[in-house]
C-alpha cells in the first residue's frame, strides 16, 4: 500500500509540473528591445508587439516610467526618457482601456533635429518584396 501511495503522489506532482510548464510556455510573450540610445528607434517600434503586452509585463520589461499621464484621447501614457538632457529620446507606451499597449510614441529631442514616429506608423508600412508581375499580354487570333 505504501508503494501505491507514493506512485500516486509522484504522478500528481508530475502532472502538476507538466501543466504549469505548458501554461507558462503558452503565456510567453516575446518582448521588444529595451529603450536605449544604442537601439535604432525604427527597429524598436517595428518589433513592438502591439495588442499583446499588458501593464504588468511592460513594467517588468521596461521598469518604472519617468512619467505617467493621460493623453488627449483619454488613454494612459507611460513616458520613458532615454539619454542626456542635450540629446535624448522619449518613448511613450499608450495603453488601451483594457490595459494593453496599443501604440508606442517615439520622439527625438536632438539638438538639431526633432522628429517623432509611432509603432502603428512603422508597422503599417508594408515592404514591397517583389516587382509587379506582368501578364502574358493580349492574345491575337
């Protein structure tokens, strides 16, 4: 009887571990590059998985934001400031009503240039992979 109880206990523990490993693999989110001066902003914005990352995952990956505010469209924004005062970049995570990142706003506060991009803007551009193909042309009889 003791052996049977041990076997049952080992099976229960094994099934529990297998279930938790399988659940953690299904919930794995591929995180984007960290916000830094070393990463190209276009790459960060292109790789950011919109509609996937919640506030907890964003906090765990990027840390505490430098500022949190409400945008004009009533969405919550978390601002991350990267760099020095003379030349720095800001990334703002925009959260939807459900607490999921729906866009990332980028702004370059350079001494000579000031420009901005968004993840939606970068991800909406579809690269042209091939030239248009021409048909065989009109058939003459």
